[in-house]
């Protein structure tokens, strides 16, 4: 019992469970999988029932999160960043750190995209787009010059490249299962993955159409657990495979920062991500000594010291060099923004910014 208690905070609670340890380990030991197993073993019946409720009422839960973010943003606008930080820090202490850590880089709440299902026409390009539950709820932070939510930017970019966009049915209720898996609720995670898998197989005509998943950690789980017929692609992979040939790219004359998410590293697409960023900007910086950002889904809200430790070298790597940073995970981007002092956002914002439809020859 003493050993388990001593392990709980430094071993279980503050493990990012991102699996990068397996990349570094010469025999591929993934301590993150152990952590998830420990979390699963430690779940109480009450917590399991709560997870069941969230899984069964995911659309209501997402709406509640959006409402909370909108309310926090409104209060932030009234009070200003300094007083808001002081107020939320005090409330967090009073709650015994049960309330999430707040910074001025917290996202606004957004309304989810309106599902579209165009008619099937053989001469029309169709892309199935699955916006993650994160991007359906969390928009740009206050002060970000890019005010459009990611799903709006993505649809605009897809249509610019000549695609009609199709969303899976009952999208607001769908989730890949990653939030449940990271907390050890494996039964609920698998149930949500199966539900999403069925919706995507229907939307893609049995796997015929490609699927753009705008958040790379979600994509990583989906690729591991879903039907192999599904052509699942993250923003970098989808842009390379389907968008660049249909767009004219004019790189912005800026130095940008780029962050490789843990899932992108495990997928082995860092080189392609750098090539894409390099095609869209004159100079690209990947700060030294920055690996996993430590935000780990929602760990950065509950254990901000994990995020701060992981990104202790980030500010020095981008200060005075970059005005904007890009990545492929909204929660990672919250922590990256807070510890760099610049707005991080999806790479799809940059692709949209520097592209226009290719002229017909």
C-alpha cells in the first residue's frame, strides 16, 4: 500500500501515457499502456457509471463543455486576463485543485459543424470529414487573429480544393474513445470507437472515400482499433495525398514554429509534416529539447506542472523568432501557446491561409 501510494502522483497521475517511451526503449516497452491499465484497475463503480453516462449522452456532454467555455470566455472578456487568472487560481485552490487550471490561452467554446451529406455523384470529389470532439467544442483562444473554428477552416479548405464534404451521421454523439481510454475506461472507449467505426463505414460507402480526422491523437487510436477498410488520414497525410495537387501554394514570408505531436511521431510522419510546413512558410522552427508537450489530453488542465516541465525550453526556442505555431492537436496547442507566448493552431489554418484553387489548364 505504501508503494502504491508513493507511486500514484509521480507514476500514475502525472504520466502523459503518450507511448513515446516505447519509441525510445530498445525493446519497445510502452509504460503508457501500464498506466492506462492501472487507471482502469483503479476506477470505482461510481466513476464507471459516470463514464457510461457520458458515453451514452456524449452530445449533451459536448454541449455542456461548449457552454462552460463560452461562459469562461465572457468572464475573461469582462475581467481581463490578470484578474481572471487570479480569480480562477483562487477557486482552484479552494476546490482542492479539482477545478481545471486556467490561462489566457484557454479556447473559446464553439458551435459544432452542421452535418452535411451531399448527394452521391460519380463525377464529384467527396471527402468524409470527422471533426474530433475537441475541435467541435474548443475554438481559438481570445486574441487569436484566426477567429474561425477549425471545422470551418477545414470545410473551407476542402471546398477550395474541389471537394464536397460529408460528415458522419449523428456526429455530435460520436467520439473515437481516446478520452475514455486515457482515463482507463476501456469498455466505454471501445464502445465509442465501434459506434464511430460504423458511422464512418456508412459515410465512406464501405471505405471507398477517404476520411480526414483533424486531430492526430484521435487518428492514432482509430487506426489501431478500426476496420482496415477505412482510409483514415490526419491533416498532414490528407493534405499531401489529396489537397496539394489541387491547390496553388504561396508560402508566407514568415518564420513559424511547428510541434510534432506524440501520435505523429508514433505514426512516423514527422518528415512529411516538416515538408508540408516548409512548403507553406519560408522558415520553420522546431524548438530544441521539446518532445511530448505534457498536456496529455486533459492532464494539462489538472496537472499543469506536467505541461510546464515538458515545455520548459519552448519559450527560449521561439522567442523573437516566431509569431505563430502549428500542430495537429487542439489540447496540445493550448499548452504550447501558454508556454511559448504565441498562438499555436492546426496546420490546416496555415494551408488554408497560403493556398488558392489551382487554375484549370
